C-alpha cells in the first residue's frame, strides 16, 4: 500500500509470522471483550460470548432486549456471500434473527450466490448501485478494483461520512484480530473490509477421495506426489478403473495456475496482470507469461485435458470445487490448503472421513493473504453502523458465529464441548463459509477434524516464506482505464487456457493482445509503486 513505507517490509513480515499467536490467544478463551463505546448503539455491539451454545447462556446479559438495543430502530441487514443456498437457510435465518433482535435490533437476509455466478452478479449489483449492506470480498476477487469503483466504505476513516466505524462499533474486532491482518489489508491507509481471523500462510495442493484411492491402491502414491506431472499415472488409473468418475475437476480460478498453486503475487488484485513470485526473492514485476512456470503448467494441464482427466466443461462450469465433490463422481480438486482443510471440506460436502489433502507447494505469506477473506460494507448500505455491529458479533459472539456457520444445535449437529458431530440433517445446512465469516477461532471442531486444529493453525504459519512485497498493495487508479480493458481480455482467455481446454499456443496471442492494450503501462506503474514502497 502506498503511504505505508515507514512501516517497512521487515516489520510487517515479523507481525505476519507472529499473527496466529495473537489470533489463538485472542480467541480461544471464547469471550468477546467488553467495551462501552460512547453511543448507546455501539454498546450493544460488543457482547460477551461464552462456551455455551445456548443463546440465553451465551449472552445472559442480553437475554432480554437491552435498553441500547431497544433504542435502535429495527433494521434488516443484507449479507452477500458466495455459495450454494442450503435447504434449511430460512430455518437457520429465523434463529439468527431471534438472536439479533435481542443484540442489535436487527434481522438478517443471507444471500448466497453460486460461485459460478458470483462475479457477474456482484459486478452488476455494484455497477447498478443496488442497496446492499455486507459483501464478501477478497484481494483475489477484485477487492482493490471495487474499492477504486467506490463500492465499499472506508471502515476506519475518522473524517468519513460515518466516522471510524471500526473504533465506534468494532471494538471486539480491534481487540481480537491480529494487527497484521488490518495493516496488510489497507489500501491507501484505510481498511475497506474486515479480514476473517484465520490462518495467514498459504499453501497449494490437492484434495482427493481417499476411499477411492484406498480401493485402487493409490493412496501411498498420492501422498508422495511432489509435482503436477507426478499426478499423471494416478489420474490415468482412476480414469481406467473408475470410468464414471471425473479424475480431476478444474474451473476458472481453481487450477494449477491459480495464485495459490503457482505462487504468483499480483501485489493486490489478482485480476490485474503483473507479478512477482511469493516463493522467490526477486522484486522485478513481470507478466505471468514471462515466468517459466506459467507455460510449463499450461502444457501439463493441456496434456491432462486431452487425455480426458479433466472435466470437459472446465472453462465454463458454474460449480465450485465443493459443489463438484457433492455430486459424488469427482476424484480430485485443486485447493488452497490449511490444517484440516480436507476434513472441513468433507463435512461441507457430505463426504466426512472420505477426503485427504496433499500439499504440493511451499508455504508463503503475501499481502493478499491478509486480504484473502473479508467482509466489506457497501456504500449503498442503509445503516453502516448496524452492519459493523453485526460483523463485530461474528468476531466475538460464539453462539452467533457457530449458528450462521453450522446451523442449529440438535438439528444440524450435536455437540460435546467444542466437538460437534453431524446428524442426518447436516447436509441441509452446510454452507462451507466459516473461512468467510468472522473469527474461525470461535468455530466448533467437527469430530472428524483434529481436536488441536487451532494449535495446528499456529504451527502452519511458522516457517512460511514471506513474499518480498509483503505489506504492499497496488493502487490501480493511475492506470484504471488500461485495467478495465485488460479485465475484459482476461475473461476471454484465462478460463480456457488455465484449465487446459484450449491449446497453450493461444497464450502468445493473449499476451500480444494485452500488450497492445496498455499492459506495459500497468507493469511500469506496479513497478514504480513497489519500488517506492521498498525505498528503491
């Protein structure tokens, strides 16, 4: 980010490496910090969460509407997140709304939009200035571009229209979310989204059907893979012996050239060309096309596609990896990994105990990881203060956090302390969104996950390689016209090339088209800003 030069690369890197220490310490006690902001509205936004899953015990002080909550005019909040709408959404929403009425005199309308339609629908809603309150956003999902469009409010601008929303209504966020997240996610000195409190390091790999691998005698081979090419004989055997299965499901954004797998640091928005490598030390910004791994990966992926290992609709599918696994005929997907990602995915896809993950890249930390999952407040929100109160609750209120993520205790899961077990109805509310919503350190742990999951998160961050641009976020304003044109060109080529659906030779045509439409100006501006950040 511009204007953060004095913080320095090393200082933020140190903060990033120690982030989980603060994250675990700040959240494992499962209590939100008591705070008393000056306004009566903000007083109701800082509940005290407990270990209990019962709303009456989780917030005994709020068992009946507090004076501060009742002083607020009732408001209906809208929340937009990617995912498949579950059968029991209305049932869970009703329970959420009973609770929110007591806490902040609000109700919640959850809008889940299928992953394949998310970008188009949200871009249209933002362009149309549709009334919205809270929106999922991420550095890899166009966050800096949407900030430049004026889609999101600055959350910590004391001179802004609504003042410093984080200080007024987000006291629990400030007291529990490690500072490195907020610092790393800033754009020009301000936060335009509240990061999820989760793992910080990133690692790419695969998640596969272990039950099928065991049946075919492939598990040991899979656990030993080191490169994409190592997967070829395994996928060939799956195709031969399980003809009804898709050996490898890929899609636009989830493939071997995805930022988490190829380790491209786009210095902010992953839709804007120009990268350095997260696992390298060089700070020279170049187009992906000039990185040797880009063409190498395209060639292997194309080979897999031609051999029938990859789903034929990879370039156009509207399904997410989780959606594909739910169908029961997919053997393997690519994924950004963290401790327990396989068990987490299994529980949200109805495949508990049947999935295993394999890491295939180095662990890295880049600025984009601090902004890898956030909740923003729309500039069209009718009550930004109430929106921040709700986000604050997701970071502090254990009952609400688990209710929105896992559904109703006794219906969608049973619980023994911190461990939860699926029921016959779990699949009717399995949104797989806990990495998007508040603090993961408040989440219960499934019985198929490691009981020490949060300690594993701490260890996961240790020893990660820091991107040499850690702490920097590119400001696209000086080249926004070129970025707009480039974005449309990327949509024409990336889905087909990255999934192996079209020949890699098209990458040369793609590159030339980008260069003839302002790519050099974008690269030069990225390099100029990065050099300024590094003090060069």
